[in-house]
């Protein structure tokens, strides 16, 4: 039985990951920024897994709150085997120069500093317990892709990818494993807000609903034995197959 902490797990991909790990018999600590969101998600998950899931409200941009998240998980579970930095927010669909300072501070503090805080807290505690794995969630921009009015979000995710790869190099001298999770295009509320009609066509070809993606990611994390692991759902062969298949059949991942 593994003990798992997932930031930003009261909805979307994070919530799906929680379900994915719980299905395998893991114990899971979910997290959201507000107590209300945590309570709502806990109520739902405990209907299926009453003795396997706990929750703690913490803002990832506040390192002290993530320290308390670890402590709460440790108090409930004894140890933390896997820590996943999933929490992230989108940017307003504006050009960078149209955004105010508060807007880009919020994205960078959550998407980048939040990941760094999570890694710093988890890594130091895992060094003390002598084992553990940390995974960071990739997103648009992680592979260098660019799109207008996505500069801020893409920059944050590109930085997360660099940070994770570099941290994995530093971690080679330890027993802590570092890796990335790449979910591809998943039909969440987060994604729906960013769609226009042209992009919707692409997402219907390449996108997926939450459950199959998060089930796959959770299973691969549990199988992983390697440092610098990159667990990827939407691989290049899958992309090619999806485009080929789209000529003969249509998908609608939002219905």
C-alpha cells in the first residue's frame, strides 16, 4: 500500500488521479486551496473509499502551508511514498502586455513557485525517511509549443519542465526519484475555458476524458522505478494514429 499526496486534487486531473490511486488500494491525501473545496471532494471520495482518503487545505504558493500538508499526511499515514505537484491555474486569454502585474504574479506563484515549494518540502522530508518519489505535472508549453495569449501559462510550464529535469540530475546522489507527468489534452473545465471553435476540432481529435488518462498515469507512477521518469499519455505514435483515425470517425470528448 502506497501513501500519496496530490496538490490541486479537488477537481479535474488531480481529482481523477486521486481516484486512480484509490482504486489500486493506495491511501491518498487530497489538497485544495479552500476548505470548502476539500470538504466537497472528500465527501464524494469517501462514499467509495471511506477509510482511504484524507484532505488538507493549503495554498501551494505558501511553503509553510505545504509543510503543514506534509505533516498532516504523515500524521494520518505514517509516511509519504509519492508526492505529486499538480496544482496549477490558467491565464486570462490576453496578450502578455495586456495583463496586469497581479495576473502574472498569480500564475507564476502557483504554477512555478508552487511546484518548487512542493518539491522543497517533499524532498527534505523524503531525505529524512530515506525514500520517495516526486512528480510534477506538465502542461501546454512544456515541450516548447507556443500560442498567442498563452505566453504566461506556457512560460510557467516550460520552466517547470526545466526545473524538474535539473532537479532529477541533482537527485541522482539520493534515494529520491523525480519525474514528470504529461496528461496531454484532457476534457476538464480548465480546458473548456481556453477553447475556440478551431481549437475544439483539434482537441476532439487528440483530447481525452479525465478517467482513462488519470488511471494510466496513476498505474505508471506505481510501476516506476526510475529517476528522471517521464510518464506520457499522448505520445507521438498516438497522435499520428488519432489524426489518421479522424479521417474515418469523429469524436466529441466534451459530451
